[in-house]
């Protein structure tokens, strides 16, 4: 005969030996992860209680007790003296239950004109807003790091690639500035998202608002929101701000992963364009010659997690009827994971960019390979000899074939060889065949010429300064 214990073990598995109650508690509880919201939860409750007192919904005396109790709880949590309980489900009920232990009867008045539905919405919005502000700062730091390196290398030549085949020479500074553009767009997405989420959900209550004479403008001001949200049903069912954070993170991570991949390629002995510092690489335990770009590889890989977080929450929200459903409790882990991951990726990339060594010699050598100035020859034929571009392209093709045959660069061909292909070619053509002259000539707005790159850097420095002034936290 099987004992009762064994039977329930078989049904529920070892972890849930005590049966359905334990399973329900485990699936229902969010305290394991939403305790991260404790500071926001307490701040929200303080603002709510102050408003309830100001509007005469609770007494000043009760508010005082509530506020003191909440501050005690805050310090208990911060000092690791608070016992979180799964039985109490989530951060909201954990805090409220402790408040009742501390101040008794008055604690029960805090939840007047409020529901956990607007409470969780306000807590989570505040958390996401703070994280977006952190990301904004981190992106500013990353852009600064790029500007410093781009300035050093405004005139260092490297091969520019399409299809990962050498295409035309560019400057390394220009290549780095391409990332400044990407991270600049990420930063502006962050600021747009903050602008949109900057509305206070508190006061929407369960879904329909409340009959109590609450003042939502007062709590908005206290919690640093621009204004209250306008529709109570939308307010408790909206998680767009979380989805926006995740999509911004996924796009930013994608940018980071492209750079990470380039760093992986550049740091191979075959390329040898950059050398990572020991802080961001590791040796191999078996092959002593190796230096592996682990941090870059992990940045590349962690993008997958963030994409997963985004798809996860999109899938949770898809098809959910209005207003609140418990499904939405699944929003937090995705956001917390993406936030932690992105913060780390940004920090690692900023460090790596700041201290990687650039091998300008190797870049220069590679920049001249693969007939990278062929377009310059074609352009010269158009400009100086009046050939239509298509014909110039054809003439250049023949010059490239000849150089290939002679196993030399275009600039090493004899003038007679070139005039034999097209008599309009003169000595002057050699002035555009060198890599340095090629990049110097690309002065079009946004082009790779060192003068243009320096202009872009100046513009970005001004923009960073302006951004620092226009963005006020809180
Ligand atoms: N822990 C819940 C969540 O994160 C809080 C809201 C619960 N609301 C409710 N009606 N059960 O979504």
C-alpha cells in the first residue's frame, strides 16, 4: 500500500508535497520577483495616503501613523530585516500586512479608493521610468566614449565593407561615428518613451475609477508624473510602457550586437585591427597563444535574451481582453531581466570601447587591399576626362583586371598601362589612387573625409550638451 504522502508526492511532485494549496501559492505568487518594486510601492502608498488625508477621506492622525509605518517598512527592507512571504502573494500585500502588524487598525484605511490594479501599474511605471533614465545616462556615457575614440582616429584609414568585402576606404573615426548615430537614436527613443509613460495611473482603482473625492493631480505631482492618465480602463490594462522599454532595449541590444560582432572580427589575428585589454578578454586554458573576446561575444549573445523578453511579453499581452487580467503579472520578469542585461551590456561596451587598442597600421594595410580605390579611379575618369560613369566603370574594370594580373595595387600600375586602356588618363590620376587621398576627397555632408568626421564630432558634442540640459530627471 502506498502511504498518503507518497500518493500526493506522485501527483504534485516533490516540491508541492502538500498538494493543491501549495501549487496555487506557487503559481499565484509574484513576491519572488516583484519585491524589486518595494521602493516604488512605498512611495506610491505615501503619496496616496497624503492625498487621502488632504481630501478628508482619512484623518490626519491615521495618515501620520500610516506614513510612519511605511517608512519603518522601507528601512526594514533596506536593512534586510523584512520577511517576505509567498503566502501574501505580492509586494503590495506584503507591505500592507506588515503595516497592519506595525500600526494596527489604521493600516486598513490605506487601501481606500485604490486597488492593486492601479497600485501595480503605478509602481511598475515608476520603476520603468527610472530604468529608462538609467539607460539614458548609460547611452550618454557610451556616446562620449565613442566621440573620444573617433576624434583620435578621425584620419585613420580602414577598409569600409559591404557584404563584408572591402568596398571603399573609410576612416575609423567615421565608422565609430556610425554607432554614435545608432546610440543617439536609441537615446531619443528612450526620451520619447519617458515622455509617453509620464502619466500617473494611481486613482484608476480596480478599473472604473472611484466615488471617493480623490485628487489625482496631487498624487501625480507627488510622484513626479506630468499628469494623471485619462481613462481608468486603459490605465489598468495598459502595459505599452513595458513593451516600449523592451523594444527600445531590443533595438539597442541589436546595435550593440553588431558592434560586438565587428569587435570579434577585428580582434582576430587575421584582421588584427584592434587589441582588447585583458579586462575584457580571456586566455584559453589550453592554447596559450589565444586571447578571446568574451565580453564582445557575450554582448552579441545577450541580445537573444532581450529579444526573448520582448517576444515573451508581446505574447502575454496579445489578445488580452480589457481590463486587468492576472496574465499581466508576467510582465515583470521580462522587464527586470532585459533591464539588468542591457545595463550590463552598455557598461561592458563602454569599457571596451574606451580601452581597446587600435592597430592603425593593420587597418591602413587592409584599406589599400582589394583595389579599394577603384571607385576613385572611375570618379576621376568622369570628372577629369568627361567619360559617362558607366564607361568609366568599364575602363576601371580593365585597370583592376590588369593590376590583378600584375599582382599589384592600382596605384602601382605604370601610366603607360593606364593610357593603353584609355588615352585620356594622365599622371594626375595617381593623386586619387592612394587610400589617404581617397578618404580626404569624400567631403560630402556625412561623408568619410577627416574634415567631415571632425565636423560630425563637433555637432555631437554640442548635442550632448544640449541633451544634458533639456533632460530633467524625476
Ligand atoms: N501581483 C499583481 C500583478 O503583478 C498585482 C495586481 C493584482 N491584482 C489583482 N486583481 N489580483 O499584476
